[in-house]
């Protein structure tokens, strides 16, 4: 007589094991995705704070804020905001196909808030357009759109 071996797994036990592994894998993937999103948002906030700091230093020296064209000009930045790193202009999700804030395949600051781009809106004290020739730029708003849709905004300190 042959004995049937009871060692091994039944089909139901294997299915339960697979379901448990899938659930655990999904939890790990969701947690990792959330952590990455938080890290990118923290990077966005740090970049906006760095930009704000550099703009305030420039204002303390000149009594006006730079125009959007100034901020997007690498030569102007090299002469006037030397501590600003080029990576501070680039949203972590930015890519060359992002038309709103790309010039010569490099990231630039846009005039209006949008995903994957930082924005810089600068005006005179009464809110009208400025060019630092006819009217000095007296206030600004920096904006980054965080993952999840909320906005992170920093404004001029004066």
C-alpha cells in the first residue's frame, strides 16, 4: 500500500499566500510613492524659500526687485544673485517638454503658476506692471504647485 504524503501546500493555502504577498506589495508601493511625493514637495518648498532669500538680498542692495526677465537671464543671475543655484529654478517634476517654463531646453520661472514650474509675479507697489526703468518692482509672489494640487506661496517681505 502506498501512503499519501501530507507534506506540501494545498491550492487554497497557496492562493492565500499569494493574496497576502500582493497586499503587502501594494502597501509597500503606496508608502514608497507617498514618501517620494513628500520629498519632492519638500524640495519645492526649499527652492521657493531659497529664491525668496536671494530676492530679498537683492532688494536690500538695490531697493527694488528684479523683473521676471532678469530672474530668467543666466548672465544677470550670475552677476546679481551669485548664491542662487540653477537647480533652485527647476521644479523636481520639470522636463524639457514642459512648454510653459522651458527656454533653450533649460528650466525658467514662469509668469503664472502651473504644475512642473515655479512662478514669479512681480509688480509695483500699487500692483501695476514694472520694468525697473519706468517703474520699480516693489513686490512679488513666488509660487510652487505641490503634488496634491495645493499651492506653496511666498511673498515679498517689504
